[in-house]
C-alpha cells in the first residue's frame, strides 16, 4: 500500500489491532525510535483536551481512537502521572492488568490501566461514559522515552438504563411542573391589554358604582345627623326669655340642715308650689 493510498478512505478498511500488536509493535516502535511506514497513530497530549474533542484530533478511528501520549508526572520521575484536564480528570478503576504474549504465555509484554473521565475537580466529580485504556511497557523494561499508548472510546449504555434514565427525567419534569405556579396565576398580578379586557373594564365599573353608592349613603347619613343636630339646637334656642330679662334667675336649692323661710302666709306649704316639668317651665318663660 503506497503512501498516497493511505491518505484516502479505503472502503472496508478498519483499524482494530490487538493488545499484543499495540504493545509489541506500535508502542515499542515509538519508544525505541523504529520508523513506521505508515503514520496511523498520532502523538498528542490528550490531557490538554476534553475527551469528546479527541475523535476529531485522531488520524484514524470510528468508535476507537488511538494516541501516543507523553507521561507528565506530578512530582518528578517517581510521582504519579498527571491526568487532570481543564474540565475534569481521568480516574483509574481497579488495578493494572498484565498483558501476556500469545506466543509465549509466560512473558509479560505490558500493562493496561483502565480510566474513566469525570467532570469537575478531583476527588469529586460527575462520572461520564468516556473510557480510556492506557498501555505501557513493563516497569522493568528500559525505556528511553516516557510514552504510553492510549485508546479512547465511549462506553455503550444498555437500552434498559437509557429507558430508566428517560423515565426519571420525565418524572422529575412532571414534579417540577406540578410544584411551580401556572403561567396564568403569575399573569393575574400583571395588568395589560388582553382579549378579556372588556370583562375587566365592566368589573372595574361595577366596583366603582358600588363605591359611589356607599359614599352617597354615607353622605346622606351624615346630612341627616347634621339636620337632627340643628333641630335640637333650634328647640333649645326657641325658648325666649321674658321681656326685659337678660338671663334666668338662679334657682335656690335648700341647703342641708336649714329650713325654708318665705314671706308667704302659707309657711307650711312646700316651697315648690307646682310640680315643675319641662312643659311648665316653657310656659312660664313664654308668659
């Protein structure tokens, strides 16, 4: 296959190497400087990118994407590799798995580490369905370059889990709609023209008429009270004093322990010759 042919998409061509091929052929060739005829796997620091952007940066792949990645350690050569990105981090799941050669079952050709991408900051975060298999040569192998080979892919979600997730989302949406106020109730407090503005105008007119009637009735009651007060004042002022009198004579009330003495021949009679009543007093004053 020529170099020109590899630049085009060949019908039916799939790149799906085995783990032994990835370790013994591709990774060893990159670490020890063996020149490959075809540049299938690119060299990229994947921790500077989000996992969902990696498929577009890969040279080949449909469901699996491969990269040569430099190992960036946190604390020198003996520290743990730094797998933190701008939006999250890659978290290892379980221990490393040893990869044996198919031709020599007792020979370890490399190690595989499985990692899952989490959104957020470590150690907390939300788990995603992006998975990475990191392949490296055995630790006792002399390596002039700190390079690993990574395979990126998305974990397939079972149909049952998708249905359960959709049911939970629908239930949550229904609960939120039931607990939140309806749009009509929120619009009731806002006054703006609407198709029912005529009904609102009629209601306001009826309320205004009711308030006007109540105000008129209150005014009438106040007017009647004022008239009654004026009549009472007129009845009191209608009593006229005798001619030539500026004021009524003071009534003398008998004091305690004293007897009445009048120049009246009838000294045994009561000092009050008449039973005084309001009518009698009025007749006397008008005499």
